[in-house]
């Protein structure tokens, strides 16, 4: 599985050690639509569902300064270099501009397991460069490699940019989530 990203961007696998960063990206996603709301509850979602069976990937933006920092992070394996682990994590976090987190769902009509996209996020200043499309293709390749015949996601209708992207990639509305407040 290879991913074609624009020049200056790279894909890397995430790990369960990056729960806080995943929560941060999920919060950014939802805060675009409701900036005043507290989304701290998303930490529970990540705690419950992030595992080896629900892979996570990050897209990092590398400029010249980041390349130097990456070399410094690599040097942390050397006892002579004193870059702290928290600083190394901070450098990694500061370069991450997009995320893809996927897992499993069950088709309630057919009973078959399929891939479900939990999160696709691209920072606003890096949108419309092909990063989201590349991540979607990566998710589809991952799903095919494990034998899934379907991939699903949920998108807010108010997120017209995402709706357009998914429709251009061949995704179709199959069900409609309806909500009624009873307070």
C-alpha cells in the first residue's frame, strides 16, 4: 500500500501512545461546527476504541526546519544527545496536519463486517491539496487488503467540502441519521 501525497508531506503510522493527539484532532474536527462546545468526552471514545485493530495514520508537513528537527528526534537514540522525549513528541505533534483513524463496523442488513472511517481530518490551511483524497485511497487499500467489500463513514451535511469529496470518490448516502431533542 503506497500513498501519493503532495511534495513536502509524509505518511506515518500512529500508535496507541498518541491518544492525546488523536483526541486533539477529533476536537478540532467537531469544533469547526460547534466552537463553543466542550468535547472532552471524546477522550473516552479514543480510550475505548483505539487499538491494534483500529489503525491510525498521521500526515506530517515537513519544511526545512522540520527536517532538521526530525534529524534531532532521530538523534535521541544516542545517549550523547539530550532532546527530551516530551520535546520529541511535541515536534511530531507540531508536524501532524492530518489524520486517518479507521476500524470495523457491521452492515446491519447483511451482517458482514466492513471498514469504517472514524476520523479523517486535514487542517484547514492544508485542504484542497489532495491530502484527504490520498488518505481516502489509503483507507480503501487497507480495507481491500483485509478482504472487506465495503467502507463506510459518517459526515455532517453542513460539512459540504467533505460531502463533495466523498461524493467525488464514489460514496453514496445509504442511510440517514435522524435526531430529535427531547429536553
